[in-house]
């Protein structure tokens, strides 16, 4: 596609399917107030099977289709897209997260201050009609749900935030491993003296798991990936201590979540706590045995979100 002007923001969007799997996200990106300043970077294992819709992708500053031999994890796909992007700021997108029209402009406005390494949006629940989807949302994104959550912060929404591309490229061959758990990446950036910012005028609507099997499966593997990535350089003694301390995680996290969760009833608390127990079990194994095959297992949950949502669930 002919580039109309140098892109200011590159949006990385990966899929293991064809264009229909990302069409709705692309439509929301196309509706951005500054869509002509965006570079859309689609990462796929097969450009031929993608069947790119030229009409749906018209109007961006640039559109690039990046081919990787096999998308083993969402982190590997995002890393490939980041390396091929051209804008100074990159944003990670998902096939099940739908940004509002001013999302890109607001993220860029926060980056233009030059103070922040990464800027995240406020995340709202796109399918709040079941106890499971609400529990998944509160666990995964509830911390960034409120208007008053904005400001400098220690961690940002995973898979939905924006970064200075030069800082990510400086991670070199380790970029993919850092992206496995963005919480750990955010801690690393802050240890290096960088600052993170949650900019609540930038908003996206995230579709969450509403099938029990998917909710608990993803919770377990996410927990293991987080703990394995976090403890990869720890001593055996420290890993052992955290392995046994993992039994406290569900209570601690529940207490934290209930401080910002809204309109949550007894059933919701029970589902939430069950998810936290499963996640903590994954963390326990991650501290004890490392990541193992958990990141590859997560691939089944990160793509084709429609497969993990109850048919009665309504996406807004």
C-alpha cells in the first residue's frame, strides 16, 4: 500500500486465522480520529490465508503484513511486529479488544510529553453479562477500569498498551521473553528508571472469557507464565520460598481486587476467588518448575476469542 505520510503510531495486531478474525478490531482502528497517522502491522503465519481486505484497510498511513513461520505464542508474534514497525511509538492490539475513536490520539498525546516509556489506556468490560466474564475482567483488567485510576503507575494493561519502540528494540534478542509477561517487563522498565502512565481518556473495550473451561485454563497458564518469567533469574532458595508462599496469593489478590471492583455480588466473589485459586496454582508451579509449555498453551486462548465466549454473551 502507498504510504500517505510517516506513521506516528504502529499498531501490532496478530492472528492465526484469516482477516475475519481481526476485522472488528481493524474497523475500530479505521475509525480512529487519526487513522491516517497509524501504521497497521498485521502478523500472520500465512499472508495468503489471511486474505487481506484492501477496502477495510484503506486510509491508514501504512499497512504491513508480517509473515512468521509459526506463531507459537502471542509474545513471539508481537515481537516480530515490533521489529518490523516503523513508527516511534507502538501499541499492542488484540482481536478481542476494541478501542474508542480517540484511543490512538490520546495515547500519542501522552507520549508527546516525552516523560513516559509506556502509556496504557483505561480498559472497560465489553461483555459484562456473566459472572465468569466479570470475574475474568476484574482479575485481568479491573485495576485499570476506573476513571480515577489514571496517572503514573507501576504496571499497565497487558496486550493493550503502547511503548516507545526504541526502548523495546534495546531489549534485543530478549524482547520476546520480556513480552511473555508484560507485568515483569513493566517492572524491568521502572528498574531502569523509566516511567509508566495510565491515560484514562484513551479507552478500549475488552472481551473476556465467559466459558468456565477457558476462564480456568487461561488463569492457570497465565499464572505459570508470570511466575516462571518473574523468577527466571532467582536463586533456588528464593523460588522455594515463593512456591510455598503462593498459597497466600488468592486472599491477597481478592482483597486488592475488591477495593476497586464495582457491583460485585456473592456469586461473583466466589467465581472470582475460584479463578484466583487456579491462577495461584499456576504461579506455584511456575515458581517451582518454571514456565514449561505454558506459553504455548496460552496460544489457544489468546486467539479466536469467540471460541471462549458463551453464545448468550453480548459484545458491546
